[in-house]
C-alpha cells in the first residue's frame, strides 16, 4: 500500500511543504539558544498553534518540531535522555491537528544533523550516528509520522548514517541537503553529487533535494543542476526545494529575513520550472509566505527552465560557484562526494 506522500504525489503535480519552525516559535516567545524540542512537552499548545498556522496556509506537508531531536543535539540542553518523549510528543501533536483539519496532509518527522563531524574527517563513528538517528526515527514512528524527513545535512557520511538509521523503521524517507557555499554544501557536495549519492543509500528516498542555504536564488540554481544530473543518470526523481526566505539581517536586536511573500511566490513557480515537485520554505518563512506560495502553485503556468539572468533578476544574485554549475551546454559539475568541511552546528530557523 502506498504511503500518503506517494498517494499525494500520484494525485497532484506539485506539493507544498511548510515554512520555518524556529522563526515562528521565536515569534511565540521561544528564547534564542533554547531547544525548540523542549516545547513539545513544556508548551504543547504553542507547538500545536505553530502547526495549525501552516495547515491553515495550505501546506500539503508539515514537519514536526524535532529538527534537533537526536541525542547529540539534545545533549547540549541536558535532555539526551528525552529523545523518545520529545519526538513522540511532537508527532502526536501534529497528527492530532492534521486529523482535525479533515484534509490529507503528510505528517513529516523532521530529522536534522547531529552537529558532529563523522569519521573519517571527524571523530564520530558512523555506526553511532546511525544508532542516534534510528532512536529518533523509532520515536517519530511511534508518534504517528507518515514519512521521515532528513534535512539540512551537509556530508555524504552523515546522510548515509541518517538513512541507515531511518531505514530501521520501514517508513518512507525524504532527504534534503543544505547548499550554501558556492553551489555546494559546507562539506563540498554539489547538486550533481547529491543526485549521485542517492544510489548509495541503504533505503531509497521517495524524494530528495535541498533546503536552507543562502536563499531562493541559490536553491533554484541547485535544483536546475540536480535535474541536469538526473537526466544524465537516466532518472526522473521527485526533487524538493525548500528555500530560506531571503537573507538574514540583524535589526533591532533580532534576526529578520528580507524575502517578501511575493518573492517566495515567484520562487515557488521558478522552483517548479527548475524541476522541483515539492516546494516549501525554510529559515524565515512564515505562514503569510506559504499562503502566497499556495496561490502560486494553484495558478502555476509552466515556463522554461530558469537561466542565470532570470534567477538573478527575480530572486537575487547567485554565487560564482553556483553560476559555474549552470553550464550553457547542460554539462554538470560535481565530484566532491565525501568532501571535507567544518563542524555542522547550524540550527534551522
């Protein structure tokens, strides 16, 4: 029997995911530096309200408040013994809201990085990382998620471990990596590398793509590169594009993102033109952005694959490395699977 995500992909040409978790919980009173996952137990009504805003905005897929819900991330808040409790609670709260909505909405269990560097580059053995991901995945399954959504990963080693852990549940998986350094992840993976990497995973994902990064323009460039690579490999994947809402700026003691709802609506249409079938927002993206993105998808008219001129004109500049990967002859640049980089400490906002 197909999963709900497969069912919706078979029924609809494009699906709309949700926006940012951290950004919206900060707006509800979460203090910077605190773990959003603790709110699943301490402020369940606010977490439910957060989910409801994206349900009301028209999302087909909503992610649980569990991005940092693995033992390594929770250890920073002395909560590593609460993995099961916090992940189950997050999933149950969302599943309840989805049932009450009367709509078919995918409950996606968010699984972010451990924050550690895996061997051979770093110190964390892949098998221990896989165990941590398996523990979180099992709790999310118990809470009632439809799919495990592995996001904001930067290295091949951690993606392999995350999928290995998720596979122990038998649930479908979606994977997204964060491209933010000249068209590559901080560990050196290009869009083409990400496509190639999918064949090495222990459990084939239903969809893969990119989230977070430097903004909508970089995500569209990456998606275009992924589609080119997929065509050369002879596959037609379901690609995910979940972009930050512009660039973060420090104003009045707080972080604000400069992307307007109108810009994110343009991004939604351009992401489809670039090859994506699942579109959403990441850091800074609020329900008002998702609402206009819903309208853009509902009234989408197919256009040509975005070129550099259109991307920069409508969404903003892209980095030289991303430009280099958008070759006029359709060639694809990759070759950095397993690349090196710095510690993965970023939290999705």
